C-alpha cells in the first residue's frame, strides 16, 4: 500500500512518518512536496506534524492554501484514507475537511509527553483493526492542541460517531487530569462524517518501535492496510 | 477617471465570547499582580492592517469581510470587526 506523506515548508514530522511506514509497516512511502497537484498514485495520505509556514496567522491557516491541499480535498472526497497528525490535524480543520479548531493549550505551555488515548470509533480506516476502547500510549508535542467545538457541534459529533480518540488515564478514564491541553470532552482526534479523514494531536508515527519508547502507534498506521487489501481484491487479486 | 481609490482596513480578530482565552487570563493575572486590581477581564486578539484598492467604501467593506471569513479569522472560534478609511 503506497503512502503519500505531504511535506510543507516547516513540516518536521514528515521523515518520522516516512520511517514509521517503511520500517514499522514495511510499506512503500514517499514524501510529496506541497506544490504537488496530483495524489492519485497513493493509496492513502498522511499530513504530518510540524510548523507549516511557521504557523503564521494560525496553525495550519496558510498550509490550507498550498496547491497540494486541493489534491488532498479531492482524494478525501473520493473516499481515500487521509490521516492528519498534530499540525496535519490543524491543517485539516483549517481546510474544513474536519470539524472544529485547535487552540492554544489551556496551560499556555508547549506539552511534550506520553499520553494514553482511548479508541472511541472503529469505523474509520485508521482504527478499523482496533477493538473499541483499546488504550494506546502515544507521544504528544504541541502548543496548540486544545480541540474546540461549541456544545451544539459537540453533540452532533457524538451523535454521528465522529470522535475517534479521547485522552484518558492509564485505566481508560477520561478525567480532567488526563487531558493535556484543555480539549473539550478530552477529544484527541476526530473524523469527518464519512470516516475516511481522521485527525489527531498525538503522534502515532513516533511510536512505531519499542526502541523509541513504544510501538502502539503502529496499530493506527497498520489499520489502514486492511483498506489496501480491499483495494487489491477489487483489482482482481493482484 | 479609471484609478480606483486606496483604502486601509484595520482588522481586529478575537476569540468568540465563551471560548476560553488562556492568554487573556495570563495577561489579566499579570496586570493584577502589577497592582491594577480594577482589571476584570482581558482577551487577547490579533490586529491586521490591509491596504487595498476599491471603487467605493462599500466594495472595500464587502471585500474585507470576505477576507476575514476566508483567512484572517477562523469563524469556528473567532470574531472579527474592522474599520476602513481612505489611505
């Protein structure tokens, strides 16, 4: 399954994602420069972390206008799996491919830590191989990760099953103490209505091997391979 | 006369009421610590100046409002207002 990983000026998680896919999953992956306008060669797309365009104006606000984002929107519309990690999540919300917005952490501090997240939704290609309620230990590194939606939208997201990950404690409880940035309802990740576009603040690509502190992130990246198998079957087994 | 007028828009962007503004709270606490005990609340926003050409002020207003909706503010979490004057 071919992974396309988008690089913006200021991305810094692109090589992490490349390594995670190549070494962790053993799948082909390529970096795609932000001026690219065609992503049809890739089976899934990763928008990585970093500080695209220096996070000028708002995190993700300028990246949204990069030529590649029209291609991302087109592939998302076509149902291709898209994963936005950290800054990639911010970009996808700014591009209105995902609901809500990500604001300055409530603590005003940049948080760099390992957190527990609970899988809330398994209808997305990025969580389809996980059991609901699975706990994953993943690293976070962000200054603007406070997920915000108003109460009405939050109720809609709950109803439509668009909340994919929540920050929890080691026992799986979504407590205020387990919330590293003040996100509403401990939300760490969401998906679009269809479920093929997922964004999350934690970094699954930085947890693909126990040598680097953990390999729980691999479960998210590996989930999407089930979609790849379906594609291959659809092509007649080859 | 073909030359259109030049305008300057001053755009003020702030978080919507009800959206927690930790920067504002930190500044509020700082002001109180400096002795400004009368300070009740502080909200921190963004200030943007835009110079543009438009035939009349109504057109300029319409264009700047569209700029705010599309880029200068994020309507999901932010409010904006602006003043336009000849430049």
